[in-house]
């Protein structure tokens, strides 16, 4: 006996569907006054997480992702004059929240920014960094999609 399947399968409300885009390589400079640190630079990466709130979410293609990367670089190429890494993650989230590039519109989709992950790659330096990667995450709380 052959089973037939509907063209679309309903997603149970208790499931969270996301599209993670990246990581996008970045380079940034900050003065961390809160910790008394002079200006210094890091390489890093940003991963952006979108909730899928419709049949399909963020349209991940070369052109759409290039527009997202350009939006990230608009912010990270400037010197953060009084910012911790946590502040930079907050600013990235705010910079991307609600943003829709013209390149995304032809593809449609229903999505909302869920989280931004900022991975800061350290190197041994005279400030006291080590050579590990530290992730800073800013995210909306996990609630059921569609809940108010």
C-alpha cells in the first residue's frame, strides 16, 4: 500500500523553527571603558537567527546574505568608543531588528529576528586576552510562536 502525504505538513505549535545565517566574518575595534581597556581590535563572526513564523522564513541566498552581511558591516566597521562586547552584541541586535533589505523582498517569507551571536576571537595580547573564542548572545525569550 502506498502512503500519500499532503503537500504541506502542519508544524505543531510547540515547535520552534529557525533559520541561522552566517557566520559572517567581522573585524571591530572597541574601547571598553567599563573594564578600563584601551582601544583594541578583534576579529570575530556574527550569526543571525530568525524565527520562521510562516510557511517559509528568511530567504537564505547569495544576494540576500550579501545584503545581511553589508548591514552588519555598516555597524562593525565603526569604532565602538565606549562599548563592552556585550554592548556590541546589543547594538548588533538593535541594528538588525526589523531590518528588511530590498534584496529580500522578492522572496517573501515570514520571519522575525530571534537572536544574534557575536563570536569574538581572542589572541594572547598585552591586555590579557587568551586565544579562545567567546560567544555573546542577545536573544528574544523562547515563547511559543503566535503567543501574545
